[in-house]
C-alpha cells in the first residue's frame, strides 16, 4: 500500500534526527572527523532501510557511492514523492501541508541544497558566498567530506543533483510549496551550480558536460528574481578578496547582457529588481547610476550608448527611475560628451534644435514642450554638474532666451519652471563670461518671432511667427534684468553690469574706437536705447539696494574714476577749441548727441559719487585716494560744463568732498560770506565745535546741512556744555530749527534731524516725543525713513526707562495706529515688533491699554492677514508674556487672562504656520511658569538659631 504524505513526512523527520543531533569533537583529527561523519550518514541510511522493509517504498542505493550521497538520494526520493502528492492535491482548496509539515520540508530541502550543491562547489565559490549562506556549525564539519572527492566526483554529483532539482522546477506546478521554496530561497545556489558546470576552470579534470538550456530557462522564467540574485552575487564577489576571477567576469557579462538585451527592457528590469527590494535613497540612486554609466569592457562606448539610449530616453519620463537616469546621463556626459550630445541630447533637446530651423512654422506642441522642460529641469536641477549647464549656456543660449521671451508673454504655467531652468544655468557661469554673454544677448542676438499660442484644439503650440516687427526693447531688457536679479549672490554681478554699461554709454573721440561704435547710426541708436534702458532698470533696483555699491566699492570707485576723467577730458578739449575747428554742422550735431548721452552718464556718476562720499569713513585708504583725485574733475565740470543743472550738481558734490574730509579746500575771500566767521587759513568742516556745526546747519548745500545736524548730535551725545547751554537759552531757537529739518525732502538730511531729536529726547521729552510719533505715522515719508524713526522711538523708550510710563498711551496708540494704517505688510509688522519691545519696557503700566492691545492682536492673528503681520502679532504676545513678573501678572492681565490664554493655546495647537506655533509655545511656557510659581511657590526650609546672652 502506498504511503500517504504524513507517513512520508514522518520518515523524513526520522531521517534528519540523527544528523541534526550528531556531535563531533573538534579535538579529533580531520580523518577521524571524516570517518565519524561518514559513519553517521551510513547508520542513518541503514536505519531507514531497516524500518521501511515492510512498506512498498523502494529506494535503490549504490553502496559504492559515498554515505552522504546515499543519504542525499533518500531525501530526493522522499521529496519527489511528496511533490507528486502535492501536485495531485492542487485542485483542492485545502493545502496539503500544514505549517509544521512545511517546516520539515524546508529542513529537508536545506539538506539537499547543502549536500547536493554547496558541498560540491569550488573552494573560491564557497568562500565568496560563505557569509551569505550562514550555515550551522555542523555543516562546517560536513564540508570536510569534499577532501576525499576528486574534481570529477564533485562535478558529477553536482550535475546529478542539479538535474534532479531542475526537473522539479520545469515539470512540477510553480504553486507547489517545494518549487516556490526552491526558487525563492535557493536560486543563488542553482545559478552558481550552473555557472560552475559551464565555466569553471576545473572542468578540464572532468568529463561532465552541461548545456546552457536549463540556465537560460531560469533566466527567462524567473527574470526579476534572477536579476536580483545576480546583483547579489556581484556584490558578494566584489566584497570578497579571493573571489574567482572567472566568476566575476561571468557575472559582469550576465549583467551587461541584461542591460543591452535587444528587448530594450534590461535597464528597467535591473532597476525595478533593486527598487522592489530596497528603500529608495540618494546613495542608492548614485550607486545604480554608477552601474549604468560604466561601460562594459567587452564592448566599445559607442556601441554601449547606442544600445541603451532608447532605454534612457524612455525611463527619464518615468518618475520612479528619473533620478537614476538623470544622474547616469550626467555621469556619461562627463566621460563621453560628444557621444551623449549626438545620441541623447539630440533627442531630448529637440525643441532647441528646431528653433534654429526658421523654415519650420511649428516648433512643438504644448505636451512636447512640457516634456522637454521637465527633462531639462530634471537633468540640471538636482545634480551639481557644471559641465552640462555650461554646455547648455554655450550651445543653446540664444534658443533658450527666445523660448523664455515667448513663454513670458503667454499665460502658460510652464514659464515658471523654465525661468528656474535659466536661473540654474546662469548661476553656474563665471561673472566675466556672464557679462560677455549678457552683452551678446542684448546687442547681437536676433530675437526670433516665437509665439506660444492656442490652436484650434484648445492646446498650445510654440511657433515661428511671420511678423518679426513686434520687438519691444523695454520688455526684453526687463526680462533680462529679471533673470539677473533672481540669481543667488547677484550683488557683484549687478554692479559689474551697471558699471560696464555705464562705461559703454560714455563717448571717447579717438580714432581707435570700440567695436560698439563702429556701426551705422541706426544700430548705434538702438544700442544706446538698450544701454539706457538697462541702466534705468538697474538704477531703480539699486535705489532699494543702495548698500550694494558699498559692498563692491573697489570696482565702483575705479570705474567712476575712469568715467569722470574721460568726460572731463572731453569737455576740456571741446571748450578749449575755437570755432575754426568746427568744420560742418553735421559734426556739431553728432557732438551734441554724444554729449546728451554723456550728460546721462554724468548724472548717474554724480549719484554714485554722492553715495560713496557719505560713506567716506568706511572706505579703504586706497579708495579714499582715488576718490580725492576726482575732485579736480568735478571742479573742471563745474566751471566748464554747458548744462546748468550738472554744474550745480558738480558744485554740491565738490562741497560734499570738502565736508566729509576727502579734500581740504583753501577758503577764498569770495566764499567767506557763506560762513559764520571769516577764516584766514584752511578750515576742516569735520571739527566738532558748536561754531562749525551751526555754520554747516545754515549752509544752502544739502550735504553740508546734514553734516551740521550730525555734528550737533555728536556734541549733544558727549554733553558739550556750550551746545547744551545754547539750546537751553533758546536764543537761537535751535530746538525749533532742528524740528524744521523734519520737513526736508532729502532722506539723508531728514534722518540726521531725527537722530538729533533722539539725542535730545531725554531732556526735552514733552516737545520731541510727540514729534517723533507724528513722523512715524507720516505717510508722505518713505518706508525706510519711517522704519528708522520706529527704531529711534524704541531706543528712546529704553533710554527713558521707567519714565516712559508717562508717555505709554501716546506710544501704544502710535504703534497700534501704524499697525493698521498702511497696506505695506513690512511697515505693519515693524510697528507690531516695536509694540512688543515697548511692552517689555512698560511692564505693569500696560494694564490700562491691555484690552485694546489684545483686541488688535486677535484681529491680526486671523487667517486673513499676511504671514508677516501674523508672525509679528504672536511675537508681541510672546514678549508680553516674557515681560510679566510674578508679583504683577494678575494686575496686568486681570480679566483678560482666560481669553488671552485660550488664544495662545489655540494658535499653538491648530495654526499651520510653524513660526506662529513656535512663538505661541514660548509664550505658553512663560505664562505657565509664572502661574505655577504663583500657585505653588517654592518652599524654603529655614532654621533660626538664637544665641542667648
């Protein structure tokens, strides 16, 4: 009667017991250990045969074969019978084997793999995978059995066992437990067995021959798992010192054949296998890209790239593989730039190439353009490959700029990402190269009539437009400067562009003229218009970032020197000539045109020079010398220039040079009426005396008047007795005079007057503090001026200290009014920040105005306000809590405590702004600490000791 599966499993378990429990003494000699192992296997086989004489189970064993191999044959026969039983039961919905049964089968299969495959591996193969196999200690002893085996014996027994296992895989249903277990857990051993029987150098000692059919079957049937095991094997071989070279070579060839397989899915298969088994991360992406970008040794780079190019182009559009492909393309471009340009970039950058073909009406559809922009962004954005960015800049700069202009004039959302692409590319370029290219774009580039328009199918297309007359210089210049302003650390670049174009604007009447001015009059006028537009845009930008000139003062001073010397020489030569040298009227007209551009340049130069002279103390000694050398040019322009406004500007600037100490000018009798007293020798306007300050204060020149206010502030701050007595006597009504300067239009003079009043605030608080508050909320003043006044108000409150309580209502109302007065969020946020600083000064004096403050804060903390205002409002709450003291907190908050606490706690729990939540957390911690200390005051243990007399 045939045995059922339970009986077969019981036989298997009994067969494994003596092997699992055997103990081999490490003190025995090797031959003695081998004899012991053979005896154990032989006894297990004999016992199995004895106990199964009554059953119909017949297993023929060859007693001439080693004992372990006879033991292996018993396992294979029993497992095969169980396989057939399971095969017959697959149609049933109930599995044949229980969990305990599967455990027995797994152990038996492990014996088969070890004794039939691993035991017969070459030494190098086993050493390479030893750590991966993690065999028990008993298996280490079993390995000594191979010492009595010849190479032929190993190959023969390995082939026999492998054929047995491959027959199961090919004939038994894949859903069988044993088949699944064999392929899932022991595929690497099967692969290594095939590789050894096909390529091992030891085959020359054996007559065993194996075809590659079964190996190809494994590779095809279990492709993903096969690739995973090959990748694992490659990693094991790379990390093992003495791995067989032939095995490394075959493993590399296998991976290469998968990569470049004609089915065009090798790259995807390898990457999918890796990503399915490993959590994606940047290091993994770089490692995988390194594999892909390494050309196999057996083929040429040209052939390799041609075989994988279609796979790269396909996978770059798959978000799962895009990071790897982008890194790989960047690495390949570093190694083979010409190949990648011809094979990869020619496909990815097709819209740029089509732009050059003016005969083509349609460049690309909306979907194609979106794919191109995404590919370009992915290639240059996450990977710091300067070489690729520079390539795009040099080769496709004009095409990129034309698409940029076309997209910017459309309503397409693609222009945002394309702008980021240009910003990344331009950020990688050196300043000198950028400046040269900027000039070429502005003067030499032909702006293509590209349009991004909708078609009949409600989609968009990038096309060549027939009408090429629609060229807007102002728009083009604005787009160029928008790109420049967006670059990181652009301050030096902006100054370089500004100074370079300022030099181009000036004329130089010599025969070896610059290339810029050798063209016809029409081209010259166009270029002048472009230069003027660029300078205008940069001047508007620099008025908001005026400190850029100071940060780049070396370049600025030298260019100003060159331009002033050039222009002064031009005027000197022009006005020294007689009328006889003027030959034609046309010549005069040309000169007038040149002078008009020179006048524009001169006004800009004067503006910059006035800025530099006001920061004279911050300049280096070398720059001070250069600035002083400009004085003679200023005097020459003041005396000879035909334009009255420029002469006046040159006069005021030369006076500023004297005021700030750049030069010392001898005082002549003609100028003595401008001073409060006559001076026979040289006069240093920087001398900090009352007479000097008063004289400067009454000067008609703005810079000198401002300097006079600065001198008064310094005198007051150091408590100069003469100055303070003059102000107290009020004979000259100095205090009123200081206040009149608050009406000055010039910011420099205005802020100087504000600082004087701030210095006097401690002594004349009743008169000055209301004035400062009025100036703070004066909407006619520039934002920068009002922000400065706000800082001075806070500074004044700190100086007053406890005396500021008298003016608390005035200050609180001023800041609250400012916080809701303007549409400028920066000004409102500044007002709230100042209010918070005031709360820390006033402390318990806030109680009478607290309800109004909290009401305003609740409104400002609503979700409808801007983030700047909300953050400033919660900052006030934080500072308010930090200013509380244990003895006064109930006095300050009083009945407002519940609503105040609830407001802060709600913001801490629910607000989406991280900064708002952070300030709310700090405020809560401060409030909780005060409440805890108040309700549970710390207990101090004191012991009084009295000494009796």
